[in-house]
C-alpha cells in the first residue's frame, strides 16, 4: 500500500503547491533536469510522488544550513 502511494503521479500544480511555487516553475525545473518528469500519452508532465518527496526533503535540508 505505501509503495502505491509513493509511486503516485502528481501534476505540476500539485508539485507546485508542495514547493510553494508557480506551476510554470515546476515545468522549468523539469526542462532543466532538476526534477524528472514522466510524459503522458497526451504530452502532459507527471511527477513521481516518491521522487518529489526526496527533492523536497533535500531542499529543506539545504535551507537549514
């Protein structure tokens, strides 16, 4: 069950709300390779929840130094 939640796919808007940034910023990060995105058949970006959580944890650690 936890694996299913960790592998859930998030939209750019959902990722943006977690990082408290604009969804366009999330798209820019994906283009720059800072976070990896999966493309749907319709060409939309989706992000693995487990990877986003890792990136969020890393950014919080870096901010605390």
